[in-house]
C-alpha cells in the first residue's frame, strides 16, 4: 500500500544530484562514441542527451521561477557560457590548426565555413541547407559536423528561460497554477515531433538537423521536470520497475535502429521514451531501481568528461586518416575512441573545471558571460581569418592554364599515364577544379517528383530541327558541356532529361540520405519517359551511374519504352568511379601526384552490371559508345589528362574535360543522326 509522504519527504526525493542521471549521461556518450567510431551500431545517444538537458535545465529554471517568479538571465547564461564555451572554442581552434596542416586545402576551406558556423551555434542550419548526410562514409564529413546538436542546445538555452518565465506568469494569472505551462510544453512536443516525422520523408537533412524538428526532445525533458513533484509520489516499486524498463527501452530501441531506418522520424522516440522512464522512475528515489547499475565510479567519471569526449571524438575520427596518411582500419576505431577520451580528460581538468569553479566568474555573472563570449569570438574570428588565407598548393609543374587541352585522342590518355609522377597541370587549373562542374543542361534534385521541360534543359543548337535527348542521372549531367558543343557542331537541339541519383532503368532505389525508398525517382521517371515520347526526338542518349541493385528486367522495361518512341538509341558506358575526391587528393599530394592515379581495375567497378546494361542496350538496337578509352590506358585512369583535372569530385567528370570529349563522341553521334 502506498503511504502518504510529508512535504519534507517529497522534497528529499527531488534530489539536486541524481546519480542515475549522471550514469545515463555516461551511457549516452558511450552510445554516441561507439556508433560514430563503428564499434557498435547503436543510435540514439544524442536523443538521450537532449532529454537529459531538457530535464536538468527545466528543473533549474522552474525552481528559480517558483522561488522568485523570475529567472536571472545573466546567471543562467553565465553558467552555460562557463560550461560550454571554453571546450567548444578550444576544440574549434585546435581542429582548424590540425586541418590546416594535414587536410586537403580544398577540404580545409569547407571545414572553416563549418567551424565558423559551429562557433556561432548555427551549424545545424548550414548542414540542413547543404543537404548533409550525417551518416555518409564518403570522405565528405566535416570535423565540425557533430556541433549540430550543441547548436540546437545553445539555441534552446537562449530562448527557454525567456519563454518559460512568460508562460509561467500567464499560467499563474489565468489558472493560478502550472496548467498553461504543461499545455504549452505538450503542444511544443506534439508539433515538433509531427514536423520531424513528416519532414523525414520530404527533406531528411532538414528533419535531422532542424531545431524545429528536434526541440520536442528537449521540451519533453522540461515537461518531465514540470511533472517531477507529482511523479515523485509514485510507489517506489513501480518507480523501480519503470527505471529498469526505461534502461531496457533505451538500449533495445537504440540497437533496433539501422542504416535503413528513417531518422529522426518515429525511431528516435524509443531512446527518448526510455530515457524519460529512467528519469521519471528516479524521481521517486527507489532503492532498487536502475540507479543501482548506473551509479558507479566508472560511469560517474565518464559522465564528468562526457562533454569533452563528445567534442573531441568526432574531429579525431574525421582527421585521423589525413594525419596518418593511410586507410582507416578496424583497430583505429578503438584508438580514436581512447585518444579522444584522454584528450577529454585533460581538457576537463585543465580547462573546464577552472572555468566552472572560478570564484570571480561565479560571483560576477557578467564576467562569466564576457569570458565565454570572448572565447566564442576567438573561435569565430580564427575560422573567419582562416577562410581568407590563400591556398598555396606548391605545384612543381611548368604547365599553364592556356596550354591545357584536355582530351586530344587516346594518345593523350596514354601520355597522361606515362606522366603520372609529374603531370602537366597548372595551379590555376587545380584551384578551379572543385567548382568545374559543368554549366550546360538541367538536373532535377532528389525531391522533384516530375520532369518539367525548362529553358535551361535545352542546349546545343536550340533552333535546330533535329532533336537529341540526353537521359539519365548525374553521370549523364556530367556530359552536358560535351553535348552542348556537339549540338552546336552537328546542328542539333539537345534536351537534357536528368535527375540526381535517378537511373533511367526501372527498379527500386533506396537512398541512405533519405532513409527510405527513393519514390521520387519512380514517379519522375514515368513523367520523363512520357515527356520524351511526346517530344519525338531523333536520338535518345542514355547515360547513368551503374548501380549494384539494377536488374535486367528493369533495364529492359525502360529501353523498350525508349525504343517505342521511334528514336535511334545511343548508350554511353559508365565512366570510372575513383571513390575519392580527386581535387582534394591532388591538392594534398602536390609533391606526389601519382598517388591520385588509381588502377583501372579499382575504378571501373561493378563490371557485371556494366556488362548487363550494355547487353540490354544492344538488344534494343542501341549504338554503344565505350567511354573508358577516354579515361584510362595501360591499366591506369589518370587524374590529370591534357592539363585538365578529370573529375571535380569523387566520380563526376569536370566540365572542362567533358567539353574536350566532344570530338571523341562526334563520329558515332554523327552517324546516328545521319541515319
């Protein structure tokens, strides 16, 4: 039977220090580090941290509101600055220095944009705008990427005290209790969760990084803090059960989330609910709750250095291959985890504790705010200055931009292979390579569901009577400059029908960055094929990135429809796939450019699927143009041919090299157009 408890007993239960929360904080950082380093595929650590932050900050703010009816913003923000600013500023600056020394010059410039945004706590919006795939493993991750969650928390810290005071005042005026506060928090939780769920299928990066789609997790923690006095009255047996159930739910649901799970969507609700049950159960201080497991010296120590571990593990992980100049191995996962832990321990005792416990900063809140602000400003200024530093590539070559010819017959490719140790390339050509993405034709982005013929989709001789369609994905778009030149030379209008990541062959595609099936591709493909049939082109050229999930049936379905239009068909075999940023490699290895010239056997990938698509194209009468001789010779695919950087990223041809390939394609296309 549940006994009635005196206010004194209840007050005792609402402890200022919660060992279970301290242990849960350690569990959260262990989840994050394990997942990021690839030690254990467990998600949800950040979501647990959001709930903890919401509960702790909510408890603090609500207690102050109950006591005085207001919140000292200077004291509140000073505490946050003392805790967060020193570690963040040092991490941002040290990461910038290491990146300058070891990272690619091009990548360094991108990193500094991210570092500047991180210092201002707005990097989550930059990542959302850039469509960043947080779980991509293609070398595009930034060492500042993990600051997205800290950015959301700091945005919350700026707004939360002001909003809570206003809503609490209204609640007292209208209801003479906290009812309005509870209703407001429930509305925030419901609205934000709904937005996150819907946005996940429409714009996954925005859903993942957006403050509006994540704030419900912090608000849920505040709601728990609001309900804590009532929750603490529950039977201790029930409280113990809930805390153990919460621990099991947190770990269990976190392990169930996979790479295919749409995030954040509904999946993050599991870890959030689990953490909330642990917190709620702990409010009643049960003798045999999950606190028995969570309260131990090891987890307590890890929790104390958890902030620093979160700050350091990601930049160490991202920069590790560049510093050691080798591939990331399985054992490196543990080396990164332990090295970053030691760095966190050092920062905790040398930096963090000094700021948190500094008497002058504690007694004079404005000093704490100014100190934190100064450190934040230092990080922002350092990254801003780094953005203005010119890139010195120190290329030891005699080539000039004017002498660059690109492709000039297969002999030029063979010559490039023979000069792999000292290719002819100018510094200006390399500097412009990352932005040399081609500028002819149109390409629809991932979320476009239907093809629309726009002015920019028509290239070549736009007034010609003969029409050619270039159909495919980004590996078709990369040919835009070549086909624009071909259109002018052959007096033909070229219409580009292209969508990012959407191959013409009909089959299901699942994209990790969307966290779901790429349904937009199927609907777009249907409208595109219908549109092509209505255009009645003379020639249809198909080019696309070969996928390992394509099927012969899917390829046949599309080529059958294309054949039915009456057009002559041309199939361009897929280009090589280096799978590393070629400009980055050249910039980083200015004194050893041969390192950026892969063997053909490594970059002409998915040979069986390449052959299968080629066979289907030939079955439907398509003229096949083998593109590989324009990229590879003698077993190598050089990164520089005729003074041009061949790729602007890890697989897409540069616009300048594409234009130089027009003569390579001209004879075949001229014959097709002649009938």
